[in-house]
C-alpha cells in the first residue's frame, strides 16, 4: 500500500518519530489507524445506545407515560443535570 500524506501530516509523523516513541513511519500510521478505529467503535456504540434510549422513550410515550414539557420539566432537568455534575466533581 502506498500512502501519500500532506506536508503537514508528514511533518506530524516526523515529529512523532523524533520523540522516540515510534521506530518507523509505518508504526505511527498504524497507531493512528488503531485510534481512528477505536473512535469509530465508540461512536457506533454511542449511536446504538442513543437509538435504544429513543426507542424506550417512544414506547413510554405510546404507553401514556409522557409528561408535558413546561417550566416544571425544565426545572427538573436542570436539577438533575446539576446533581450529575456534583456527583462527577
């Protein structure tokens, strides 16, 4: 396989080699591709989880478990968000 890089990417690869963390250009490119693959897998997993949550929400609405989106709902959402931030701090 022959890969052509932009001058900026070539410099980036050379900079990575200069750190001593990699022994060849191919190693840098392989690592970049592994990271890209991992990122795509994470994205796919997040998309599947979101789709499942949407389907669950639709099913809840179909069962009549929905509620109005009003100022009370907004306040509840804000409170839940703040509580989550506090737990993660």
